[in-house]
């Protein structure tokens, strides 16, 4: 197991010592990244490309969009053509959330790759996005040379209370911020690991999460409850790096072990003193882990 502690230790001063600052990354995101929209057949998919080199597609997780990768992409764009996109959320994108399945999300990924004329790439899926990456590698293995799954899982049942809440919320208007307990849950699950960073980063993270439409959040939660990728894992014959965190309160060790056992070509890296969101709390370390795993093996599209 590769253990990656705080930036600048296990991976070396030159790789991780230069600290990323959110405000600078956001400014560069606006000035340097290219933003566009593609129609997938199910929704208007907003996507961003940034950098040059082998194509690396970053799939966001449960409650964030492509902007949640801003710090990671700011570092990785030096080595990769980074591509990320927003999952369908029904917020002006034309998505029909009630009819959207997990398989549709995989098809939307391929629609984006076809639009960009990407024949083969590397893929990084974060949390819920990892399930899309795994399913895509199973469906069209030739499209991916390597994969990274961060905070990933193949099967994760929700509690009865969570299913009931999601079933109710999928009919409600508004955003996650309108739930009275949402901010407190985020504080419990993630606040401690953000403390070493600038205060603005926590505010950015909260705003990114709480602005997701309730219907989209509920729809994704119910997808997770119905999803079981364990049967397809042995057929995924591409190298996969699992990026895990020692303080992840959202995806437990049992989920990690199940994923590691099921994937035939899986390696594991653990980031220490880290929670479920290393792309924000430890972007320097995560970028270096990605770089070392993919270069020079990641092929050009």
C-alpha cells in the first residue's frame, strides 16, 4: 500500500510543496479553461477542458459538479488534457431526472467522449462518479487505458430512513440548502479536514454542495441504493488505482475492501489525515498520486 501523508512528505518536496490557493485556481479556471455544452440525447451537458497532453476525464461525485475539481485540474493541466462535466441535475439542462438511470449516465459519458473525438483516455471517478467510471470500463473497455477511483465503491446500501427521505425529496423543489440539517451533516462529515486550508475553501465546498437541486440529489441517492457493480468487477481488466483516505466518513473500509477484492488489477493509495474530499483538502498530494500512476502510461486520444 502506498501511504501518502500530508503534502511534501512521502511524495517529495518538489512534487507537493507548492500550495494551491482556491482564489488563484478559480481565476485560472475562468481565464484558461474552455467551457462548452454538448447535447447527449438526455440533457445539455456542460463540460470543461483544460490543459494539453493525454486526455484525463474527471467524473464528479454525488453533490458537486465539474467545478469541484478546480484545484486538482489546476495542477494536473500541466500534464494532461483534463476534461470534466456536470451530471444531469434538472437545473436548466433539460434532464428528466425521474427517467434517468445509472446506465444513462454511462451513456452520457460516452456521448461526451464521442463529441470530443476521444478514442481512448484515462478516467478518474470521485465517489459516486467512481461507479460511472467502473460501469463505463466494463461496457467499453477499449476506451480506457487506466482508471483512478477516489472514495469509490461498488455496492453501498442506504438505510431505510435514507431511502424514505430520498423518495420524498425527489418530488420537492428547492436545493439541498433548504433542508434544515444539511449544513450540520456536512460539518460533521468533512469540516475537520478543511481546517488546515484557507477558510474560503470550506465556504466554497459548502456552497457547491448545498446548491444542488433536491430532486437531483435524491435521484442519485436512489441510484446508489439500487446499484450493485460487484458482479462486473472481475471483468474489468484495466489497471485501477484506488485513492482512499484514512478519515473517510462517507465510504467505509468495508466498501474499499470489497472493491479491492473484486478488481483484478487494482492498487491502493491512502492519503493520511484526509477525509472524503482530497481533491479540495489535499489537491497537491492527489495530483501527484495521479501523475505518478498515469504518466507515462496514459495514452493520447
